[in-house]
């Protein structure tokens, strides 16, 4: 089913490709104006608000680097899986301390801020965002929305991916404790499994999922890092010690693959 939604002026695309800040890119209907995001004191770092949730919460991206192969890393697209946001926050801290200038990384810790606030899988309107992408296998279901990109959160991620055309996407989930992949990422899945201590296992495409759209339709490598159910209980530093090497390995793989 094709979505009736049409992309407006490419303010988000221009802002992200320029590596600057975009607090209000205009890709979704906005709530009352939020304070503009301010750049941190880092030569190759900026924050951007790439959209707003159904309840008006900002969806923030941390943008590192102005050139090089882009890697997009997404946390907590399911709000009941908080470990993704925590691991992304740790990654942001690491990259702000030491980020190679020839890489580009975009980190979205809270892809579903309403779901995180409500502690539930779906967004505030009850839609599973990971079934709401315009994949060829999309099916209109109660869980995945009436049509692709019916939700502001999935639209924000959709435009981000189109803007960046990344070399790799990594999305962090719970609770299956495996390294899954879609698209041309099988070799990388085994590499990250070795780095993380989690087994590599192909779970298969799901209707309207990010993996189906990015990996199977766009043929962009995408890794789903499925952390254990209780991963967040250890805290951010312990999670980074366990899974940070795999995250950094993914960045290095993308750089090497682009050469």
C-alpha cells in the first residue's frame, strides 16, 4: 500500500547534510516552539531536532562529522526497550570525547520518546513504529498503522535516512539477545556478534519494519542489536563495557566498506 504522505521542502535534508543544527526543520506539524538546539563545543558536533512525537516531544539527533560514510544509530524505537536509549547516550559521550574527523555518525537515542515516557512498545497513538515504514511488505494492521508513515516519528526517521543515504544503520532493541540483520549485512552481523558476545541470528523481515525498508528495499546494510531483557539494569557504563566495542566496530566497518 502506498502512503498518501508527500515530502515537503527539504529543510531537514539541507540542515543535516550541512552538519548544522536544525531545531525546527518543519517535517511534521509542530507543538508550541521549542528552544533552538545549541551546538556543543566540538569541532564536528551538532544537535538537531529532526521532528516531534505525536505528543509533541522532540526527537533529537546527535550529528558528528561533516563528511565520510554516514552511520545512523537508533535507540528505543520501541518505548518498552529502554536499553537502546541508554547505550546511545553512552555512544554520544564517547564520540564527543574522540570522534575522527573523516567519519559521519548520526545518533538518535530516543526514536520513540512518547513510548519511552509511557513505558510501552508503541507510540502515544498505539502504533508500532517498527511496522510503519514504507516497505514493500507493509500491511495495514491495527499495530502498524493505517498506512506507511502515518506517524510523525516514523516520518522523521524516514526523512533522516533519505537525507543521509547511510552506509549502515544500527537499531538497538530488546529482549532477544542476538545480532540480527537485513540487507547486505550478514558478514557484519557475525563480526558484531563476536565483539558483543551475542549470537548472530537472522530473525527475518517483518511487515513494514525498518529492517525491511532499509535492508531489503533500499539494500542498505542494517543491524538490529537485540540486547538482553534486563540489560539496562547494569547501568550505562556497564552496558558500554559490554556492547561499546561492537558499536565502535560497526563504525569502523562502515568506513572500510565505503573505500
